[in-house]
C-alpha cells in the first residue's frame, strides 16, 4: 500500500518499527535507516542502479538484513509542487516495490539534495566525498522529515 499522508502511514505501525528512507535517482538509490522508535535517521548505503529486478533484490536483502517494516520514498516534486517526468518515474518505482510487501510513504524531497550539499560544502567535503555520500545523506534527510512529521505532538 502506498500512502502520501504521514499520519495514515504512521497508523500502520502502532508499535513503531524500523523504517528505511530511499532517495531514488537514475543512477543510484540512497538508503537510510531510523531506529524503531523513530527518533533519528542515519545514512546507510548507496546502491548503484542496474535493472529493476537487480535493484529490488538488493533492496530486499537490505530490508531483510535491517528488519525494516516500512519504506519512505523521496518524491521529487517540481518547485511549485506539481509532478514532473521524474516524479512519475519515482511513483512507478514505488508501485513496483510491491514484491517487498512493505508499506510505502511517498515524501516530498524537493530540498533534500540541496540541503545535504550545503551541509557537505560547509564541512569542506571534497567533490569526491560529496559524490560518495550525498545520496544516502539525502535519504536520511527525507526519512528524518517523515519521522518528524509522524511524531510531532506525541
């Protein structure tokens, strides 16, 4: 089941559970994890994209190894909030995650890569280092935004 509202997604997990964040790009998928209590998201790894069957097999291994109960997929909306061809591609990717049998939340990622890149530049990270970590850090940024929205006021 794909959700677009944080509270509807949250209600699927009355006891919490570990979530994974995905920053889906054309060449890579950045992965992040949060703790079972949804306190903090941390960058995990980056998958180099191949074909979808290979990508989903790598994702399946990751979610099994990390005991993931749900996925938060970054949705690259246009700056005005509308869909773009890239948005449609990520929506199709999320629909094709059905074999993982996990709930999916599509989460606005418009500012994730820019925010992470600014942070890395401020930390004086080299271009090579930024390229190495930006996708998994963007996934953590996306996941943190979602878990913050789901836990506000609790």
